[in-house]
């Protein structure tokens, strides 16, 4: 096996400390010349769901490679470390649901193979109880990128035994699209689990207003192609780059204005 040219990296480590650099260094020492693509290291601390969404929405645009993801509030506990092959990709990280949506995206209708990281010969030693990204996940990923067979990382796991995050709420009911807030980005834009295709199905089309229900509030919101299609300070809905409906305030912060955290429920219907 020739291995992979690319290794990607997603964490909640931040950029203030040397954690990311240490992991880069480990990969470079094991697999010199490997190209590392940093997806993000600014996932909110311990926010497994946010990390899972970012990884799943990014994977369609990444080259075949080994993808290390570490948002791991259970580090040092009995939770497993895993490597999962799906499509042209191999995912390495904690078995806490973080990888699950990206694996599904990469696999499509194809097979998934999973192994627990039990081969300690591929780890760094001594192993820190709180830095498995450096001492377990990145070394294993670098070996895989260098051509080590997936079977060599440890014992096989039935893919159905892997931890799964519950899918986001998304349904059509009573002439409306119902969903939840997936993520809030650094601009305060609110991404929903509702898609542009869902709105088309219930009769809401770009250029028309929509009725947005948030708990006990009901708002009429313009549905446009981009947040720049409305005047500064105005709320707008648009289909974002992932095909999801997003809420934004032109030159403002929609999450703050609407008080919408991740997981908040929403309902969208045609405006009367």
C-alpha cells in the first residue's frame, strides 16, 4: 500500500499553545513529507457535535487521505480510539461520535471498516493520559499515511458498534419544514438542519418571504441568495455553501439577535 499524501487535522486545541505544533511534529517525524491540512483547531472546547458537523461538511472537498479529529472530553477514560475506513478516506480519533457523520458522508452506500487502536507499537511512549492526540491518534494516522495497513492498528470492530451522534432533527410536517440549529459560525450566522430542497418542497422559494417560528416567536423573514441582498442590519435567510438554510444579519450577528444556540428548534413555512 502506497499510503496517502494528505493528512488532515481538526481539534478543539486552540492556537494559543503548542498542542497543534506538537502533533504536526509527530506526523512529520514518522511520515516526512506528508502534507497536513488544518481544518480547524477552534472547535469550542469539548463540543463533539460542532466538530462532527464541521468535519462532515468539509470532507467532500478534501483529497483522499487520513483525517485526524480530536474533540475528546473523555480522554484517558475507557472510551476507545478508532480508525475507520470509508470510501477514499480513513478517519482516526476517539469513538465518541465525532467521526460518525463524516464517515457516513464519505462512505455513501459503500462499506465501512473499523479497527480499535490497540497496537501500542504504533504509539508514542510514554503515553500521556490527557494528550492522546499527540501520543496515539497522530502517530497512528502518520503510520497509516505512510502505508501501514488498517488491520495493523488493532483489533477489528463491527462498524455498527461505533458510537453515533443522533441525527439532527429535520422533517416535513403539516406544510412546514421543521429542524434545528446546527451551528453558529464566527460571524453569528445560524446554520439550520433545514435544506433549500426542504423549503422548495413546502413552497418557499428564493425571493419570497418565509414565516419563521422560534419557540413562541413568529417572524417574517426575506429568503434571498445572500446576506448582502438586504440592507445592513436586516435579518435574512439564504441557502449556504453546504445547501443548508442559514439566518444572518447583514453586518450583524443573527445568533445574538435571535437568541438561537445550537440545538434550538425552528419551523419554516410560507409567509401568509
